[in-house]
C-alpha cells in the first residue's frame, strides 16, 4: 500500500514534453477566454449591465453573512465596478501571456485560476457553462503539473477528460430524448445548435444515413472510447486519435468557443514523448533532459487533498444527477463545485427539433419598428453564419435559451430589455447595431420566428442561408421544448 501511494507522487518523465506543450496550449486558451470576457463583462455584470454583480453580492451577504465569502468565492467582494470587472479580465490576459512566455509559471497559473474563478462567479447565468468549469479545473491542476508531472496529477487530468466524454454520452441515453434513441439527432443538430457557422449548413445537406452513422459514432466516442484512456498504451493512443477526429468534426460544423480546443489539449496528456517526437518527425538526438523534480511533502499534502475533493465531488455529483438522490455530504460537494471544480458534464443531453429565434424591435410611435441587430446569432436571412472560435459572445449564446421560457431565462431577458429601454451603454455595446443612437425608443417588442436552413435549391435561387416563419409576439407563443 505504501509503495502504491509513493508511486502516485513519482514524476513521469515520459510525459514531461506533453506537459510542456499542454501548458502552452492552456495559456493560449486562457488568453482567448479572458480576452473574450474583457470585451463583454461590463455589459453582462457591471453596475449598468444586465445582471449587476454588486446586487448579487449584496443579496448573498444579506442571506449568508460571512459565509457568503466562501459560498461565492470572488475578488469582486472588494469592488464590482466596470473598472474592476474589466481590470480582472485584462489582468488575466497579461498572466496568460506570462504563462505562454514561461515567466513565473506557477504564480501565473495560480492567478489565472483566481481571476477566472472571480469572473465565473460574476458572470452568473452567462458563465454557467461546462467549458468554464472545464477550464477552471484544467487550470487548477496546471499548477501541480507545472511543479511536477506526477502520476497522480496526470491521473486527475485523465479523470477530467473521462468525465467530460463519458458523462456526456451517459446523460444522452439517460435523458430518454427520442432523437438520441432513434439516431436522428444530426437531422436537427446542425440547424438548431446555439451558434452555427456556415459548415453547419453544408452538414445539414448530407444524406440521412450519414447523419445516423454520425449519431451512432458519437455514442461510440462518448460511451466506449473514454475507457481506453485507462487501458494500455495502444488503447490510449486510439482514444486520442478518435477523440481528436470527433473534435475536428465538431469544429467544422459548430461554434463552441474554446470548448473543443481545450478537449484537444487535454488529449495531449495521453501522449508520451516517443509519440510526440514521432508526430513532430523529430529524432531524439538532444542532450538528456533535466530530471523531473519529485513532489515535496507540502506538494503531496495539497495535491492529495485536492484529489480527494475532486474525486468526491465528481463521483457524488454524477450519482446525484443520475439517480436524483442526494447524499448526506451533499453540502460539501456543492461547496467544492462552487469553486468551479469537480463538475458534472452533460453536453447536449437533449436535442431541439426546431429553431425559434427572437427579434427585438423598438419604436418611437408604435407604428414604425426597427430591429436591434445582434452580433452573431441568426437574424438576417442572407448573412453567412460566421466562424468565431474561440470567442464566445455570451449574450448571443444565451438568446438561444430564452424561447424555452424558463423562469431563469425570462428573468435575465427581462433585465436585458430594461437595459435596452433605458439606453444602457454597456448593454447596447453587446449588440452589433443600435437603431436608436440618439435616444432610446418609447416602445419595445419581441417577435418569435421559426428559422430553418435553406435547401441548396433555395439558396441557389435567392442566396439566403435561412428561411423563417412568423410565430407571434413573444412570450405569447408556445415555449420551445426541450
């Protein structure tokens, strides 16, 4: 037993090169994530934004007192102004560059985690996504990977990748969604995903049998392939190849910000030095690398505690979501997950079969209406859907959820409309075009439309990427399900 535990903290020099490359990739992903947020966070969570974070913090303090500091871990307890929010985001950009250049790597990784966690909590519903928690956990583990690529920290990375892939497949089956059950998901996915790019239009035109095959292949890559991660080397390499192929297919048809790029980066930690050198066609004729330092006592203690918390939170969270039963230590799990780690993953467990888009319009007289133009979500029928990876426009993305008419979505959407109505500069800056630059309109209305991709014949005729059908004034239309 002692020998086994000791082995967990032994460095794995054959993964030293993969670790270095991964940390460079992590720095680039952090750079993209922080830059994206720096351009949006004031409009999302600033004092004159959609969901001011200062109000959230004040409510948390009134409800929890000093416990709120632990329940809502963020630097913005000190200041939640636009300057503070944007300053933290740009500081993240700076530390990402330091990490990329190899300067103060451990300190930079710690600061990147703290800063992103602060923005993750500040963004509230706009940051409540699986790629945000994936980045937080990958970034926190990066501190220990930089110190020494031990067997335990590599296992935790492999566990993170396994959870992401396997849980996503599991919950597709567990949801009972008919499109997953009958392998028709890809008949709808390309058209109904949150922010498709032009590749999705072409994928939509593929024959049905290929859509069926692609759906079945998704189950194979998510339910079976993840177990290859923990099997001998040939299986591990097969897991990398299959996962990379799948991520490439998703990138060719979808805008999922840095999500797929981070998944690809996590696969790097399954590659030993021999494989990487073969991929790079680089012979190993260099001087022997400096020996990898062993984990010190303090390192071992902290990593052991972190590993225990991550395994506990992720395992019990999976059990709770899968069974609907809560365990006695559930508050501990929730506290751990409040730091953005130990999360559960369930990518697209259900599939929409129709696309409902909302058009926001304003008027000074209630007769002549002009549209507010969003930057990236489908609106103009003839506008080519753009490729925007690794950027995530949080407002445009969240607009995809509003047609469900869930209370959470209706609340923030109402706050967004109030921001537009009062002419909030940070909120309007999130849009591509404000048709009322001089003064806010007297009236606002929201109309709902059924959008679908055009066929090749329709596009050849009129050049449009989309066709749409008027449904009615929102929210006086049927909610989108699911």
